[in-house]
DNA sequence: AAACAGAACTAAAGCGTTTATGTAGAGGAG
DNA sequence: CTCCTCTACATAAACGCTTTAGTTCTGTTT
C-alpha cells in the first residue's frame, strides 16, 4: 500500500534509522548513501506519514485556528479574513499548515477547545476573538500550548496577543473632526457589553475631554454593528432638539445605515452632516459618498501574529502583546463643520 | 505526560482493547465496565491522540482544502469565502475538521498537492478552482482520494464537482435586458484565457442569437475582473460610434469601474446606460445606484459540496457533478431601454 | 603494535492507538 | 453432566516513524 521508510531502507540496503536521518537532515550520513537513498525515495514516490512522525516526535507543524466567539464569525468577517490571509501566508512560509476545528460536536465535549488542541497535538494556535467570548478558550491560554490572540487578551505563560489600538481609533477620529472645525460629535457604538466597543467609547469620551469638547448623553447611541442599527440610531439623532453635524459610527455598516437615514431626511453628506465609519470594508470606498473610515492594519497584524507565534513555539520570546496603530482613511463623507453655513451665506 | 489508553486501562483494571472499544462504541462491552471506564477517562481528562489513532486506523476525519489557482485567492475571495463558510459548517457537522495546506515549500516538492494529501492522510479534499489552475491538482483528482471541485472540473473515479451554471448566468442577464426593451448589449468579460469567462461569453453569444439579437464585435471587451479594467473597457465603449445602452460586466468590480466611467462621461445610470454586474459582492447593494447583478448560490454550493464529499468518502455515490442555478438580483442599475427618450419627450 | 578517535551506520525500543485472535465463564440444550 | 454458544473481556501484533545507545570500520597517534 503505502511506501514506508522500511521499504526504502530495504531497497537501499541501509537501516531505517539512516533513512530517517536523511529525511531529517542529520549530519552523520555519508554523501553517497544520502544520494542513493534520495534517488530511491524519488523513484518510489515516498511520502512521509504525518501521523507516524507526529506520534514518534510529538511535533506536528500544525497550527490550530480557533474562533473564540459564540457566534461563528467564520470566514466572512472582513477584518479577520484579511488577518488570516496574511497569517496563513507567513506561517506557511515558516513551515506550518493550518487546522480549522469544526464548531460542531467533538469527542465527549461540546466546545472544549483545549481538547481539540490536544487531540491534534498542534504546535501552537491562533485564537480569533470577537464578541461574546467562550470561556473555554482560556483553558488553552492557560495550557502550555503557545497561542496568539487576535482581538482577545491572552495572558498565559506561553501566550501573546495583538489588537488594534482602539484608543487611537477614537482619538484619530476626534482629532480629524476637531481639525475640520467640529465641536460636537455624535457616537454610534456597538453592543453595550462588547469589549472593543467599550474601549472605543471610553477612549472617545476621554479624547473629547482632552480637546475640551462636551459629550452630551443624547449624542451617544448603541447599535449592533449592522446596518439597520446605524439607521435607527441616526434617525434618533436626527430627531434630537439639536441634531449633530458630525457622527462617528463604530462600524462601516452602521455608517452606511446612518448615511441612508440622513439622505432620507433630505440632508446631504457631508455638507449637512459628516459621517465616519470604522473597519474600511471593501464597500466603503464604493458608496456615495465614499466613506471616511478607520482602517485596521490587518496585514501587519497577521504578519506579526505569525512571527510571534513562531517565536513563542521556539522559545525565542516570552509572553508579549502589541497594539497596532490604526489608519484614518480620509474620503468624502467627512467635511468641514460650517460648509453649509458658508454656502448659505 | 499525556494520559493514554494504557493508563486508563490500568486504572480501570481492564485491557487497552476494552478501553478502545468503549471509545469507539463497540457493542461487546458490559454496561458497568463501560461506565466505570468512562468515569475514569472523565476524571483524568483523557484525550485521544489523533496521530496514534490515524496511524492505527488510517482514518483521519480531516478534509484537505486546496486552492488550485496559481495566484493565491486565499481567504478573501468573496465567492469562495462564502462557499467555504457553509462547507465548513456542514462538513463539521458530519464530523470532519479542515486542514489548509500552506502554499509554501513542502518536503521535496514545491507544489505537490497529492504529496500534501498523502502526508496528512486526509479522508477527502475540496479543491477550489479559479483561474490559472496548477496542473498538479489533477494528480489528486486521479488518485483514489475522494475530492470535490468548486469551479473546477474533476473527472476522477472518486471525484465530483460543482459550479454555477454559467450558461444561465448569461441567459438570465440577456433575458432581463430583453424584457426591458434592450436590443443591443455590450459585454465586458474576464481574461481571454479564463475558462469561466469563456463559458459566459459563448453563452452570451448563443443566447443573444436565440433572441435574434446581434453581437457586434466592438461591443465585446475583455478585462481582468478588477475595477480599472471595467473603467477602461467602458471608456472605449463610450467612444464607439454608437455607444451601448446596456452593459453586462462579468464581475461586480468591473461593473463599478464601468459606472464610474459613465458618470464621468456625464451620463446617468440607468437612465442613459444600464449596467449589470456579476457576483453580488457585499458592496454591490451599497453603491450608487445599487447594482443589478447575478448572484451565485454560494450557500447551496457549500452545502452540497459537503454532502457530496461525505457520500463519496463513504462510497454512497460515485463520481458526479452538479450545476447550480444562479439568481438575478434586480436592483437600480438596470432600467428600461428608452427611459431617456421617454423623459426627453 | 596498541590504543584511541571519529565517521558512518545499525538495532531496537517506544510513541498511542486499533484490531484479529484467543479464552474464561455463564447459561442453555441434550 | 457434557457440550456448545454467547458474552465479555484479554493478548499482542501492527501502524510508520524517531531516537538512544551501541557497533564497526578506518585512520591517526604514541
């Protein structure tokens, strides 16, 4: 059936050990035997068995990919997809393949992430955060398995994490609006219990304070990151006694909803009201007007994640965390505070 | 270190075989021993070793995911991402995990897909097509490993494939335009050597013929599926002696480019020129005007792929292929042929 | 010439499972 | 009471690789 080391050894007239050593680049093998054995392997189409190798050596060269959220953000989350794309490239280059664990039932336990990791004996894993984290992911954080979290704080001995500096997300938006002359900014946030939304909101409040700007509570709304909630929040804002002239939505989709609401209200973006989103999803630059938004550096995060995980696995570093700077993509949906007045005068 | 069957067996006072049988639900084990052993496994936190199990049984419960294209479409291809998302859910439910092979160097060979599959001993694999297929994927098609191709024709004994019915893609667009009164339709296709683009174009020609409509060669342009090429193609079309009133672009991004070109030319969509795209990417409904486009049923494809692969693995079916019907998403970018004239009169 | 060192290789145990084969004991048929 | 059939287990080999601890041989040193 399968061509094994044993057969190669027999054909080459050497021992299994020698063949194994050739495969693994040991030094104590003669040049000529090496050539002869390699030739036979080539001819016979020898393929090493991953399971046998793993069983014997305990090394898999496999990285587990865990989605920690209760709702399966899966593949189609714009930010995580970009991160993973880069991560896969980098970690692949370093010699690892990726294992995606199914979210469905597993041996004995339903959502036992650690069990999955131990089962496959992964060399390390990457944990994708998000909202509504399942507690059981922290079991692998605490285990000796090296792991890197994206948008989730891992504090284990062999863990590290990466996330966008969400404080800077808010501060860049506030600064941009401030420079455009805006003095009041409305905020459409994510779910109240979302960690990230929380950081952004408190950063927003803090930075506003630094610029000496007030934050009226009626100017703060909560959505769910999706379009409809942005639409509804904006409707409410438009019906406030003094509607805002500048809005910061914590996701692009909510910003889309907000723009829709503004248009329906007979106003123009950005002439009457400026809107800034967050994420820079691909649609952002195609809508009307092209959306000013905050872009997370997903490439850099994916790249760093791969490198950090590699170093963690090889004991080159200890537990670390890094905050990655976001970038403000200035497009057409944000404009000066008084353009309307100026045009009207 | 690791808790093994052996230890469980010793603790329970039974043989390894008995423990193994309990894990694998064999019938010849007494109820009370079963309970006792399960309890001990639970207490000791026993986790089966995948590699040992695989080595002994030859079954991995792992599906390999192969991207067959030379350019790494990776995770962020809108259509394939949706397909994979559904596929992962379904196949996970059936008890399989997913292995993504890195595109980078591998043992001995650079791009030897079959080697990867044999190395990991996958139970089956899913092959993601696209443009510029690497010949070596057909090695696994021809091998006894069950595989399902998405947008790639696999004809092996243990293979099957799924793709959108690209004939219908063209025919639905032509029919829609025909019903709106259009009699001439311009076509902006993909790369000349792209299989899928080719099917769509010849289907376009054929269906146009069925409706008795002419296809002037100057109304057929080739792009590369990206925005810029759609923009350039449209520019050319606009400068034709008789510019078209209806355009079918073989990708949404090219449609975006075309719309941009039309706007810059001082014309309106759809009043002056109608545009239809293909893919229904998320941005399509957000642009101005919302794009009429053809949607591939990625959920259905992912779902079917999982089921077919499962049946192939378990010898419930033989080689099969299915064409999945696309859906025309009618939005605002396509309108009646003579609206301009009507409005002008 | 004896002793030794290093290079090139081998033997065999071990990794954690599965599984074919074997067997002890209980119960039923004759 | 013996023989047979089940049931409920046990034994041990096998899976394909790695790795430790040798072993053999060649060449150098004293």
